[in-house]
C-alpha cells in the first residue's frame, strides 16, 4: 500500500534481542511503538506501480537508510499513526548493499541459510503451484537463480539449509537440483558439493533441514545422524554430521568437528495451548517447545550421536528465537558460545519482523571449538531489502527483479570461519 516504517533514534531492534524477556521486553516494545511511525504515499491503491519511495537507480530502499525533510499530514489509519507525505521525501543510502560476502578467514568456512520454501514442483519443470514457495515455473526459476547465486558467492565448504522441500535425495528432488546447479558453476578453486544424506528419515514436515559439503576439502567422519528427541520427533528433526579435515600443504594436524543444522518451531500461535501460548514476555508462542528442542540437541551432542567423540561442535540454523530468549540461553547455560552476539554485541540481526531486527539464525560453538573460530558474520542481503524484490510475479512490479542474491530469502545467511588443525 505504499507504506514504509520509519523510526527515530536509529534502527528498531526486537526487545528480546537486546534484553531479557518479561517486563524489560514489554517496556522496550512500548518504546519501539512510540519511536515509530508509518510513512504513506497517500493512496489506498494496493501494489502501486511505480512503487513510491524506491530509488530509481538502485531499485531498492533498505532498512537502515535515512529519511530527511519530510512534509505531510499526520493521521491515524489502519491502526497506526501515519505520516501522509505531501512533498517528495529525500532518502539517503546510509545502509548500502554489501555486494560481496564478508570475509571470515580460517581454513574452513561454514554457512547457514534459510532458503524460503524452495520447492521445485515435480522436479521436471511442472507440478506448480506447490503447497509452499513458487506458484509457477517462472517464479521457481526466478527464486532458484537468486538462491544459487547467493550460495555460490558465499563460497562455503559446508552449507546448512532450512526450508527446502522434503522430497528425498533423488535427481528430481529440490536439494539435488540445487547441488547440481551449484556444481555447474563450480571451478577448481571452489570445488563441487555433495549432499550429507542420513540413513534415517528427516521427518514428515513438508520442509526439512539439509547439509551440503565439499568432499575435496572435508570427509564425512562417523555416520550422519537425525536428532528426533523431544518436540523434534514430530516436527523438523535436526541433522548432525561430523567431518574430518587435514590440509597437508599447510602441515596442519588432522582435525574433526561436528555441525548440527536446525529449524525450530516458529513463533506463530496456530494450535498453541497451555504454556506454549504467548505469555506476553516477548518470546511469542511455542517458546517451551523450542527450549525443549534446544535441550534435545544438547543431549544428543553430549552422547556423540554421529559416532564421533569430539567436543568441537557448531550448532547452526533458524532457531526462531532471539538471542536473549530461552532456547538460545539454554545453549549458553550449557557452555555454548553465541558467536554473533559475542563478536558483534546486540546490534546484529538476520531477520526483520514488523520493522524490528534481531537474530533468528544462530551459530553456537562449544567451548573447545570457540578457540578455533576466526570470525562469524552476517551477509546482509535479505532482511533489509523490500519484499517486492523477491521472485513473486503476482504482486511485485515489473522491472525490479534481477538474479542477484538480494532478497533471495527473508533471512540473511550466516558465515563462520574456522581455523582447524591448529
């Protein structure tokens, strides 16, 4: 409807990203509400074209940019205070696009990426619309191109994936087609990817977690394991895989480590009951279920579920919990290090909901692995970008789509650089 959320005093952060749940979160939510106002183009037209406020050169308006010299009428409409502009608004690009992924160093790079319901129909170019994701072959091709380009540019040795279609590992599966496309772009420098394929089922949900890796760089150690304890049993199980690394050219010692990919239950309240209902503490619905899932992961890691008895463990993925919420703090209480918060403080984010930023996509390292972490960074290509730049053809105006990684998903990817064998 031609609206943009504006805030005074800097970016809005999720209350439980920067502080504890409960009264503190309620007070900060109230402060965020008072600091924000909606800018409106003055029209009730849905999906206006041309899109107001979008820069005609960069074809975007990113969260974190600045608005100057506003003139308009303040009103109250659609349950929000709104500034209806009567003169053009000057925007300044104070949060420019990061064209290249951040450097994280180390000799092994691990990435985490929510690919926003990547469903490929029946795998032969038809079968659309699917239950999630693209409604047509055209939309799928647009979505697929952006995701492939994003992962290719990240150049990670291991990639944990969330929200990819749970349709197996055969040639027509969404995961195998993604790997095939990545390998078509691979060169001698980057190498080819292979799927981490467990022997057990990864659950009955329509979406699953997955992991791909470069066999030229790493070897599977032990046996990949599906973690199904607690609430993970009926939802989206986690996937754990151990790897061995040895770089003879640099004379590093052989080293092993384990990566666990997760996607916890969302904050949505559908079907919630009892303690899993919203407690008005800033953590949303299903918080106890997510905390129990965290406990299940910790217990599985402690019993060396992959058969590799090594304390170096990296837990990655979309936990659907911000940094100070119970699920993340469960890991911290058990000796895990919240890498993004430790390295960047509270002003870090991977997701924006209703104008408020926070970390849903985490990288958590055991104490022994923490000493081998060179860096952990977010590649800010998605959360700050308008939704109208994604693959959708029904609502998005023509001329704004391109195959760049920007708005390839609604979550930003996370990158971790490890110094192994040191």
